[in-house]
């Protein structure tokens, strides 16, 4: 299994990696893409399980973050950002359904 450093976002003190046009790394292989998808599915399910047991304060914080990454007035709406915010809300909805099915409705 390869480390995920290759996929890590940039952060303060760590410059953004060059774009694909100037990157010397080869494109991801099919096996790497499949492994990445598996990891994302695993993380989604883990997040759902954690959200199912989250406090109301933590759920409010997660909702606030989805609003925070949504495009603000006057800024360009990026399709992937809009989809990410929607996906965050979807994960919270799935966590609520998971909790309800487990017989622990809030």
C-alpha cells in the first residue's frame, strides 16, 4: 500500500504541488485509482459511523463547514466545491439514517 502523501492537500508552510502539466510524476495507474476509490469508500463509511454518534455541536460544526466551502457571493462557483459541500451534507443525512436503523434515534 502506498502512502497518501501524493494526494495530500497543501497547507501553510507546504507549497501547492505543481499542476499536472508541469508534474514529472506519471499519471495514476488503474490499480492506484482503484485503491484510492477503496480508501475513499472506507473513509466515507468511517465518517458516517462517527457522525452517527456525534453531538449536536459537532453536527452543527460539520454543517457549518459545508456552508463554509460553498461558493460565497461574488466568487466563482466551482463544480467540485459545490459537489463536495453537497456530499458533506449527504454524509450527515446517511449518518442520521444509519443511527435510526440502529434503533438509537436522537
